[in-house]
């Protein structure tokens, strides 16, 4: 049963291998992710990961943890207050803010923090949990 106030969390370590594999899948080979000299001369000071990796952690949380299997996004609103650096451990926490059982739909707020407690992503999303017709 899904209820307002329910939370779930999921963590990952962002490695250079994950950044490389994400770039191979998406084509995002921005020098901020791969060129140490370039990144060092920017406000970031060192290599950062693609924003999609943090968002992907939220996708995994929604699809696998809460609301869980069969859940898809109906809308997303994100902002990135700080970068995710290669080597960071990030933890996403989602909270159900609205839920309608009769429609299997709701809204969630999210925050992702790094190992130092710095917020690297904040947002909210609409979700729909698909349920096989024979399971109702």
C-alpha cells in the first residue's frame, strides 16, 4: 500500500566507468566529464558527472523501490544546486506527497545529497503505477 509521507532511499557511487558508459549510451562526451585540464579551469575545478546519472538514480528508486515495479513518470521538475563529482556517493530520497489509490497516481518530492550532505538535485514528479488488470 502506498501512502502520503512514505519515503524510500537509494544510493550509488559515481565512478568514471559509470560516466563513460552513460556517455556511450547518450553521446554526452562534454569535456566537463572527461577532460581534467578543461574541468580544472572551470568553476567546478574538476571532473563532474552528467546530470542524467543523478536523475537516473531517481528513476531506479521510483521503478524498483517506491512506488515500485510498473511505475513510470508522468512529469518531472528538477534543479541541480551543486555538481556531482566523479567519486561522490549520492543518495536519493523520495517522499510521496499525494496519492490516489483509485487511479494509481501520485506526486513525489526528491532530494539527492552527496556524502557530505550537499544537495545535488531537488525536484518533484508525477508518477503512475501500472497494475495488470488481473491484479486489481
